[in-house]
C-alpha cells in the first residue's frame, strides 16, 4: 500500500466515524444523584391514597433533576426529599437533562435501551411517542388511582389516545399575546381596540414601531419553531394545518384558505406593516429578551412566561396579556400546552407502580399547592393554570394585577391543541413561513403548496400507510 | 520447520487498545447502521419490520434530501474556494520569514485552542443585524446593514467566512514542516541557475509538499461533507432549509421524526459517496504520479 492509499484508508475510517457520530446524536452528559435517605416515619397520604410504599425496595430512574440555575431548584429538591421520606422503599435516582436537547437525549436513551422509568414529555410529542410504543399504557394504574378525579378532564386530552391513557398530567399553560402596556400608553393606544382584529393590530403595531428608539411592534417567531405561533393565525382564520381523519390517518391542509390567509398576514406584518424585528429568524430567547427590555411592544407567548419577564426586571404592571387579535373567522383560540409524566413500558410492574406513585406525588394537590406557596414566598409569578380541579390558584396570587389574571383566565375560554402530527411536519411548514418572511417576492400560496407536496410524499403518505397496516 | 509468521507481542499489545476501540466504536456502529437501514426501525422493539431497500428508495425520492445534498456540495465548493488554499499560502510566506518566525507560528496556532462552538458564537454575535460588529464596521464605509444569517443569498457565505480567518492552524504547521523539509541546497542551486520565485514555487516547492496537500484535501473533503456543529450553531439549518446539510438531515430524521431506518440509510449513502470520492481522488493521484 502506498502512502496515499494508506491515507485514503485512514481518511475512510475518519469518515466512518464522522458518519456514525452524525447518526448518533448528543451524548447524555446527565449527572445523577441518589435521593436523600428515607425516613420510616412518613405516611403515604400526600399523593394518592391507593399508592403505598412497596414492601421491598424498588429503584427507579427519573429524569427530573433541576438545573443549577433553575428558579425552583430548591423547591423541586425539597419535594424530592419529601417523597424519599414518605416512600422509603422507593429509591429514585434523579438525572438532569441538557436544556434544549431533551428530545434528542431522550430518544438516544430509548434507542440504547436506557429509557428512564419516568420522564416528562411535551404535549405535541405524545402522539408520535405513543405510535412508537414509548410511553407505557397506564390506563389501569390511572383508573385505580383515587386521585384521578381531581384532575381537569381537559388535562388528559393529549395523553388519551385510542381510549387509553399514556401520561400523568404535570403542568399546563395557555398562550396569548403579551404586550407592553407602557409602550401602548405612550403611543396613545387602547389595547382593547388595538388588539381587536388583524387590521387594528397591524395599524397599532405600526404606531409602536420606532427605528430611532430601536423599538418595534411585534416580535415574530421565524426561527425553526416558526410553525408554533403561525398555527394560531391559521386557527384565527378558521382552519388548521392538518386534520386527523376518523381512521387515524392525517390529511394535510397547508393550502386551505385559512392557512394561506394566515401566511399572507404574516407576510404583511413583515413587508406591508413593517412592524417586526430585523432579524426575523432570531432565536425565541432573543424575542423574549426584546420584549422584557422594551424593544418589542408585543409577542405571542405563554402565560407562564410572565414570571420570567418579571424576574428579568420587567414590572408586572407593564405586562399585558390578551387573546391574540381575531382573524377573518372572528375567533381567536388560545393554545393549550403542557407536559406529562410518562413511564417506561419495559420496566417491570413494580417499577411502573413505583414510577406512577412518584409522578402522582409530584402532581398531587400537596405538591402543587406547595409550588404555588413557594412562588408566592419568593416573588415568582405563578403559572395561573393548573392541571388539578382541587387547587385554588387565587389563594396564591395576592398583590398581582387583577386585570392580568382575568385576561389569562379569559384566554382559557376558547382553546386549541397544536396541529396533528406536528413533530413530523414541522420541518415542512417552517421553511414556507421563513420564505415569506425573508423574501418580499415569495407567494404564500406557492410556498405552502410546495411544503404540502413535499410533506405529502415524505411524511403523510408513509405515515398513513403505517396506520393502515 | 521454521515459523512463517512471527508475532511481535509487545507492539501487538500496544496496538490492542486502539484496535479494540476502533472495532467497538467505529466498525460496530457502522455495521449496525447498515443493518438498521434495512428496517422500519422500532427503537422500543428493535429491529422492527424488515423493509429491504425501501428506506433507500424513500430518501432517494425525497426532494428534501437532494436539497440537503445540494447544500452540502455548495458548502464544499465555498470552503474549497475560500479556505483550503489559505494555509498553503500562509506556510509559503512563513517559510520566507526569518526574523520572528516562531512568534508568527505561535500566533497562527493561537486561534486553534478556541473551541469551535465558541468561535462560531462570537461570529454569530458579530453578524447580528442590529448591534453586530461587522455591520458597524461596514456602516463606517457606507455599506450595509446586511442580514448575514437571514438573507438566503449570503447565509452560506456567512457560515464559511469565519474559517477563512481562523481555520488554518494545524494545516499551516503541516505545510510549513513539509516546506522546511525541502533541502536548502536544492533551492539555493535553483536560485543560482536563475530560477525566479514563481518558478521555484511551481516546480520545486509545491511538488514537494504535494503529498501533504493530498492528505489535507482528503481530510478536508470528509470534514466539510460531514460538517454539522458550526452550521447548527449558526443557523440550525435555516433559514428555509438553505443551510440544511446531509448530516443535519440525518440527525433530524432520526431524533425529531423518529425515522431511524431512513436516517441510517442516508448515513450509508453518505459513507459510500465519500468513500467513492476518496477512491477516485486516490486513483487520479496515482495515475498522475
């Protein structure tokens, strides 16, 4: 073998390793720690009267260790310690996930046979995870729980598939339009009128845009999550991006009138009204930063973002929350999102029971009330939505602006789940949104048609074929 | 009867850990990837349903895949045109510097100690359209502002640009060492015979470092065709998929769309393609020799 051949062979090995690396995804750099030692004196009443500490010690792994800079780290650790005390025979190893890489890390663990016994999963992931058999069917465990009736029925919607239950509700949020009351007042705008419909909002956002003050009207989400807020506009126009058929298959509706109208409005916000940030594909963190630093006058977002804005120094008196302006359909549904605890279907029955007990403990009345109390004691704006019926949030929100709370509660009156099969279709919708935001000549209908054609052959057809098997 | 093969145990012992790790961490995953590519892979109950070449036909018919292939080769062309030759020129110039040579070599190496991601993040800040340093400088001469990472026409260039300034440390040292290995007497004799700087460059110096250039080119090619981290940090493959390269598609197909079989098939395709390019390049080099 001549030297060049040797190098080619060496390079080929390098290539192999790189291809394999690219295929392998991120490493789990999680740290683990064993929960505090148990005390035999505790009683098993907090979570669920039907859950008792097992006779023999059961060890489970929970991916729920809070990050070092997490605002509620002390609270979470306190509850984990309380569980260890109350259930001495359930040993929980808490593992931290890498922020922003949770999905990749979880899928890597599942593929490697290292799925944790209990982990939280966001609403939109449930349908694809269930299709792959990732979460355990907990219908029997759920039905046997005496605490089950204390949860809001709507909190189970995204976890109930084919009549079976796959997740324990952890938290919920509702989205709407967050706006800076101070900037609206300075511009002489009445929020109720300005946020009435698409036209009034476009005109108001123009008044709020002032290049000299580096201020703009609306922080648009154009990054690779662009479909998240864009779908709201499709709902406002009276449609959706997909439809789930009665046989479980998916029908794409990217090119419906509603979707085209919504994308045209997005385009108008950027090119006609000129009310968005210059960098329309900037990260969502930058959008939030623009809002709490007073550069952006409004942004779509969750009610649970308010606490973050307050912690960054924005006065609660300056934060307004409203349903998004109504579209041509005259409606403006808010999105309900949240997360579930899911269990490992391959874990043995004892571990599943232990993991269920642990998750129910963390979603118990006692834990959720303690969480609200912690937020109140530490000046943290609480999430106004809870998954439970028996928790009275109003007890924990003294001193918070009444109109803010009312507007959040109002936003929950008309809600919508994210579009069906989002986790697989997102990569097709986002480029269409980005194209019209980046190119003034891009035609919304053409871009959506292109996206739909691609998604039909690459996702919908194979998915429907799988479903029909 | 004499033994035909003599095993040198001590060298073999030293080689064993690296051979074992190669088999375990390179060859096993590679073979596993090929295996997965023939299945509609179920990560919960592996391997799932055997589908033969269906995964291959699916991605080969996918416009998204070919867009990613196109992006990958455009990046390759840009990196080749803008960055590959830079360390060669730097090494040639450096070889002529007598005073402060060590200082310059040190200065060229310094940026290589910076983690790639940190360097990319610095550039990402410099590209910011509102308060980025680059637009600020350009505004001083009446240019811009440019939307470096938003403009579909220049985003790829913006990703490649940082490598032009700080991507040549180790390559430069290799080229420099090769140049220094050329016997001074030969160069001096050529000079005495009247060969000018260009003639010495084309007929003596470049041919003598050709071997290093070929090695570097093969490594460069595989590195660029499988680039991931710097592009991901800069644009996450956007905007509108304009910087999505094949390695990025492989990861998103597996971990976002949960289609591990197709992801594996794409990886095999890339492996075969790069291996073929390497072989072709190798053959051409041998033929030229």
